[in-house]
């Protein structure tokens, strides 16, 4: 029989997932794009001329994931890609006026609820949480770690 503490903990995970889903839907309704894309726009707004690889690192996603999201944003006219003057292989990113408008009307936090909440935690609490989550993952015997490189909002749809 499952213990009450296990059930309470599962409920907390459900609350987190539900909150992420709700915030993601609110962002989509307000902005017309997904929450991962809003986070991407906000990151570019904070760091104009960021490269695709730097953006991937900032969002903790694989470069190919960042590139795919960027393609959609560029097609929507929200982001422009600028080739370097000296090195044409370097692509820098900037928001268009339309992209800045999306960021301006997006519900906060732009980074998503989980990232925002984790950033507000004291370092020692965050380190303990990280350790315990690693322990939980180990207990689950996860072999496919590809989800670690996907935006959380893509996983809770």
C-alpha cells in the first residue's frame, strides 16, 4: 500500500505540472506562440546579438532544438538573423518590432514558472533539491535522457 507521504509528494508533482501547463496556455493565448518560444524571445531581448549556441546554453536546450524554435520565430517575423560582417558563419539574433511587442504583452514570468521559482530559491535549498531529484531519477532507472534537452512546456502539453 502506498504511504500518505508518497501520495502527498505525487500531488505536489501534479501541482507543478498543472501550473506549468496553465502558464504555458496563458502565454500561448496572450502571445500566439508557445512558452518556450516566449522564453527564447525574452532571452534574445535581454541579450541582443546572442548566437544560436549561446541561446541554447541560456535555455538549457540542445542547439538543434533552439534552431528549430528559431526557424518558427523567424517565419513569424519575430526574430531576425544577422550574419557577421567579418565571419559570415556567425549568426546573431535580434528581435523585430513585432517580437518586442510579443515580449511586452506576455504574462510574467517569461522564463516559465519552474525556472523562475528555482531562481528564487536559496542556493543550499536548490542544491538539496537537485540531489534529491537526481536520486529520484536514479530510482526510476531512466535510460533515455533526451527529455532533459527539451523545453518543459513541450513535455506537459
